């Protein structure tokens, strides 16, 4: 039986770092270097995704090479949400997930839209897994 996907998204570019985005746009006209920076940044964002299902949280990174990190919902001990001032204004933030098996964060993604919503979904699934 396939898992039901509750949330899936990629990090945002402009909303996560608006000042850097604008600097890159100016550099396009000044030196053309901004285009290369934006292209690499876009590929990194496009190649990164966080998926929350009923059973697990998965972080996938990479386009040619792939890196996948899965954490089962019952194993999650802490969900950390971080937002600086600009991220709060634009509705993005970072998500960190830790388990008892690791001393640090097992999954960390910066620039995801609606980080509080992601945390709420994960917390709801954690409650369901305890019952």
C-alpha cells in the first residue's frame, strides 16, 4: 500500500533570501555573473524536496547524484522551526528534525514555505502514531 503524501515542496528562492536574489538580478546586468549564480541556486532549490507522509519525513537532494534521508514519524523527537525577519514576512523558514538516535538534526531544510504548517502536520502524525 502506498503512503499518502501530506506535504511536498521545494525551498523557495526569492522569498527565502530576497536581498540576495535582488543582488543577483543586478549582477546579471552588471557582469552576467548573476545569471550563473541564480542558475546554480535554482538547481539547488529544484533538486531539494521535503516530503511528509503518514509514516515518514523524507529529504531528497540532488539532480544527477541523489541523497535521501528518511525519518520515521514515531522516531521523531523534536521539530525545530526557524525564521528570520525576512522569512517571517515572506512566509518561509527552516525546518529541523531530530531523533533520539542522533545528537544533532537529522533533517534540515532552509527556505521552505509555511514551516509552521509542516510542523503541525508532523506533530499531528506523531500524535496518531502514539495511539
